[in-house]
């Protein structure tokens, strides 16, 4: 009986040993995979510059474009000034606008409004004349910047009354003596070129204006009143994605 039990025990141990050997060398079928995402950061990227001018206000060529110039104003003289916006090639699709601010606004308007019209203008209409007779905004609208009201003098200045009285397009601060004109570039967004014919190029937007002209009728007193005069131009851009249209985007920007 003891021999039988011993033989049975040895058999069981042998079986367990074989089982342990098989289990220790068993290979499992496995598979591993992953998704790796790389994120880049989108950005709105523009620059604003203008042609470098000499002491007479004429463009210097060739020369790097600059951020500022100095001018000596004289009656009847025209000076190069062409603030130009460039949408850089790595910019996301964006809406663009320009704000043109004049300090000494009352003096500029006094100089720009023809003498024969000063007694007949409706309130606020003098605000349009710095654009017509001093800065001389591109009247053919080739630049692509716009107001809802036309800028063409041939249509009559009354066509512009809605724009100069609308803070969306014109802001007059009597206390600070500044006037700001706001121009929107097209109704569509713009982005750096990314096409087969023009890959990865900056987009240069045509200048809103290319020169300023002091009216030949300006008097010594009117010129003297412009001491310290500035034209400050600010370019602004906001992403187009996430907005129904340009109006919605600019409303969010201003908020």
C-alpha cells in the first residue's frame, strides 16, 4: 500500500513538473498601437510700415521701409506717405482694418475745408474734408479698404454723411482734439498665400493712401496751428474662424 501511494505521489509530482515547465515557457499573442498628435499654434500675423522719406518728404529709393517719418509742412506741398499692411505667410485667415488718427483735428479741419463752404456745412460734415483735401484717400477704392458709404467726391459729400457720423467709421473726440477714421479691408478674410503658383508668400495689401498734400490755400496761421501734428496709423487683424462674418468678428474685437 505504501509502495502504491509512493508511486502515485511520484506520478502526480511528475505531471505537475511538466505542467510548470509548459506554463513557464508559454508565449502570449499581443499587439500594441498608438496615435500621436502634434499640435501647432495658429496665429494672426501682420505688419505695418511705410516708405522712408527724405527731408522734403519724397520717398528714398532704394531704402528699407520704416515705422515712422518726419515732415516739414508747407502750403501746396505733397509728401509721400503710404502706410501698408502685410499679412504674413504664416498667418491664419483674418479680417483686417486700418485706423487713421489725426491729432490737432480742429486745425486740420479748418485748413482742409474750403473757405466758401465753412458757413454752409451741416454739423459734423467738416470731418470728411481732411480725407478729401489733405490725406486724399484713394478715391478709386483700389486699395480694397472701404466704408459702407462711397468715398468718391463725384457722388457728392452728402453721400458720406452717414459714415462720418457713424462711430464704426469715424470717431471725433472734441476734448482730445483727435479724429479717427476706420477703414475695413474687403468683406472677406485674407491669409498668406498657400497655392501651387505662389506658395508661402506674404500678402501685401495695397495702401489706403500714398501721400498727403497741404492745401495751397493754407495760411501762415493754419500752418502754425499744426505744430506737433501727427498722423497715427494702426493696423488691426482678427481671426476669421469662429465668426459668421466680418461684422461679428469686429464686434468681438471691440468688446
